[in-house]
């Protein structure tokens, strides 16, 4: 059994190259990828950049903002953001701290090489067993109550 320590007292005082206000700790690194913990202070940031690896940015505490391409969104604990290979991405905080795990896979998404294909199904004709009427709807922005925010307005 191997146990790796991370968190308070185990982080390097500097974060990834091109960042400020961040401490980090690599938990695992090998030819397949890297897993690291990042702790953003208020106003901490990873400057927008790109790399050749597919990466998941998993927020575990607090909240802040992320950028993928030209799109910028607010994120909070319990949310994960995909940073595709070769696409500009970054993260930052404004009003409070944020902790995240970064899971970086070596290279871009290779599922098409491993035989993992998008599903294709036959369209059912009206009245055929299993057919359903077309639904309508949309996703709503996540609304937070004041009790779900800290004093600075960041998600808890």
C-alpha cells in the first residue's frame, strides 16, 4: 500500500508555471498522466494557456472561475470542468479561496483508437414498441441561496 500526503503542510509554495496565488502538490505522475491538488488564494490564478493533454479540473472546495477557449464560467465545489487537449484554458478566484484536483492524461482523448465509439441506434417508427414523443426542455443555471454562499459571495 502506498499513501501520498497532500493538503495543508504538504504543498509547494508556488503553483504551476504561469500562476500566482496558488500552492500545489503533485500526488501522482507517470507516463500516463498527472494528478495534483491546487489551492487558490483569493485572487489566485492560472493564466490562460494550452497544452497537448486532456485535463479534468475538479473543484472540491470553494469556487471561482474557469476559461475554456473563449467561454468563461463560474464553478463551485462538486463541479468538474474538461480542458480538452490543445484548447486554451485557465482558472482564477476573485472573492475567496478554491481547492481543486487536476487530473491530466498524457496526450489527447484517444477513445476512438481503443474502439470506444459513440452509440448509434435505429430510429423507431411512431407506434413501434419503445417509441416516445419528442421531449422539450433546457438546462437551467444553478441558483444558489444566500445560505450556500460565504461572506464574499463565493459558493460554499
